[in-house]
C-alpha cells in the first residue's frame, strides 16, 4: 500500500485545525497537527512532508518565523507552504510571498478551498 502524503498543520485554533485535519484525511492525506510552529519545524526535519499549513498568528513561534526556519533548512527549503490568517491585510500576503508560499487562505476558510490549494501546492 502506498504511503499517504504527509501534511503538517500548525494552528492554535483547535476547531479550525480539527476541521482541516478531518477534510484532509478524508482526501487521503496523513495529517499531523501542532499548536505552534516549533513542533512543525522539528517534524518536517524528521520526515519530509508533502506540504505544510501554517497559521500566521500562533504562540511561541508564529507562522512567519516558522516559515523562515523551514526555508533556512536544506531538507525543508522547497516544501510547499500554505498560510492561514484571520487577517486579510495586503502586507501579510506580500510578506508571505517573499518567502515563496504556495497559497494564502483567509479564515474562516472553506474546506473545499483548503483542499484545492493543497492539491495545487503539491502538484
């Protein structure tokens, strides 16, 4: 049986994270959820994910700091990253683009939009 593509999801908002996890798993992905970016950077180094989903606003290590760490490491510099944010400010979008994000989704998100953005990001 082929291995399911791994998605790492960092979001401190439990309801949104559980909805995303449910929908992604239903689409055939393996999903690991973290409440902040620290866990994601460690997990991504151990096992290369197909994609990473990062909430912009998180405790300890926010989405931008996590994205920066992922881009600094050789083993994760090319992993597709999708950003989630409750803010729809243009500067957030522009800042995320500087780091080469694959997608940018505003919360509350549509599960259908999330799935299509992930599928597009991983090709």
